[in-house]
C-alpha cells in the first residue's frame, strides 16, 4: 500500500477538514515517492485502487464501514466481543514455494504468529522505547489474539508473484482462501518488484481477502535486516483491520486517526526520535508507528486511536464482525 491511496473527502458542511472527518472515497491517485533503491514495503493502497476500479460497489461498502466505525466510537459497548473484550483470530498460512528455502518451516511460521501477538498486545520488548511525547497516546493491548489454525503448502513452478491476487486462486496456480469470513488467510510467497507485502481492506471480496507477505519477510527470518523481525505482517494486518498508512499516502495526508500526528511523508530506515515534520501543527512525527515505513527494528507501537479503529471492524457493519460471533 505504498504510493497510491484512496483519499477520504470532507463533507461540504464542514468549514474545513479535521483529521478524522470522513465521507466519500475519491478516485484521485496521490503518489508519494520513495528514496531510490528503497524496497517498496507495501502495495495495499495500489491494490485497493485496482479493486475500486474493478468493483464500483466496493466504494459504498467501505463508506458503510466508516459509518459503522463512527458508530462504534460513539458507543463501543454495542460491539459484539468476547467476554473479556478480546478477539481471537484463527490464522491460515498458505505457503507457495518453488525452492526449498521458500517452503518456510513451521517454526518460522510460528515466529510470525508470536510477533503478531506481542505487537498487538504491546508486550513486544521494544515498546519501552516509545518516547515521552507519545506515551499518552500509545495503544497498549489492542485486544486481538492470533492463533495458528492451519498451514497449507503448495509446490509451484512460478518464480514469483505479483499483486494481481493470483496467489489467492486455485485456478491462478495459487491457493484459494480457507473460510475467509472467519479466518485470516496469509499467503507466504516470493513477491516480485521488491514488494514486501500487501493486504485487503475490509469490504473487499471474500474470495481474495487476507494478507500477502514475501517469503523473505515472513516471521523472524535469517534473511538479515532490515525486514527480518516479522513487522511486515504487523503492518499488513493493520491494513486488514482498516488502518491507513500514517502519512495518508500524501504529503501531510489524513490517516483518519485523530491521535497520530500528520507526517510529511513516509519515513524509512531508523529515524532519530523526534524527527521533525513540515506539516502545520505537527512538530514531531510518530516514526515508530507500525503504519509508517521504517525498518522492523524501529517500528514498535500503535496509537490509542488506531486501536479504536481496529476494534471497530468487529462491530456490526465494521467489515470484520463475522470474526466476533
């Protein structure tokens, strides 16, 4: 979800756009450039734009999900959650491999589940690095748990896969999702074009729902830094739960979350704490947020507003409410 994003416009009744105001999804494509030689970490927004063009009704479904999110924020107790407020997500991992190295081990797959659980529960060891300026808005435990349900493996003659969702279709040489309305499907395969992963936002077709991760970035890997700590999946699952890139895929863009600061654009590598923004009213960027583009080692928090937005997907009409029944 890197260069292109659906931008939410403000209703005309507003004198100006607040950071959390939401109305329609527009067709405008806004691109942000990445430094030369940098891996394209996420292609989810580009995939979303393709899906919006292919299925105009998706726009209406996503607008309805945003309305449900607003309703949840007004009355969180109306959501149907587990007794303790925790949502448990069964995960199906679909491994597509041509080489032995691409056929990742069960142990490596489990490291990815472990990373997701730590990051979404805020029990990751680096959560202590959150700077003082953001201590008051860090999410803490999001209340989502991930459980490995099944691993499905398939040998393939394909050297690599693109973002056209072929890996999600049996007739495309891949593996169709298993029970996608009640299980999170993840595909581990060799992605082309230097892409590390992409996800489908709530509201899309169940036939292609889930998250795709490059085999070199899946779990805690031996591939070496900077994408070897399993944070690509943390980022992509965030998209699957309706989070946008923190910079809104535009200069000082809107990620539809009220407590994340406006970002000048995507951040790469490991910026020093206190990296400055050129956006009005935002002196410091939250570069350590999972929805930025920093290295795995340097992203380690969600905000409270992002937590609310993710939990809203499990409320009635939220797009992932079938997981909370």
